[in-house]
C-alpha cells in the first residue's frame, strides 16, 4: 500500500491536474507539528482546511496524516496533536513514530510507523 505525503496547495493542484495519468495513491498529509522552518509540512492550524480542499475540491485520496516531531521535544505531545487533527479532518490513518518513539506513537493510535533504524541499524554518514 504505497503512501506519499502532501503539504502544499500548489502541489495538490498539480497532482490533481496529472491525476488521470498517475497510478492510484493513498496520500498522507504531512503536518509540521513543531512549526519547524527547516521541515516541510502544512501548519497544524491549516491542516483541516487543507485536507478538506484536497479531498472535497480536488478529490484526492487523502487517507491520513503524518508527522515527525522535533528532536528533543516530547513526541507524545505531537502525536496527540496529530490524532486530534486527524479526528477533526475525518481521517483514520496516522503515520507517526520512528525507531526511538514508535511505542509511544502506537499508544496514540499510529497505524504506520517508520522503524528502519531499529531493523537495519544506523545509516552510514
């Protein structure tokens, strides 16, 4: 089940224009829960409206939300926020949690976790 993140209206519009040529996707909207300038993602305050635009106006198959909490922050706070935004958006899938915090993410309802480091070890730098 492939999934891809989506975080800008311009990108969503471009995807809609090329939709007839694209293979079916299940999209997760990327939410920048920490409002970090160096990360992409839609701002939490704009998430519900963005999801509505993507699903209702553009008819894109948005199925969930995803986030990567800022390093050093309590991940649980970000996971709780993402769960709240998903509920408000009528979405049931949550991609959150990585090798170091996936158990917390699961407690907050994660349906998808990213645990590559736990399986494959650290990346070579």
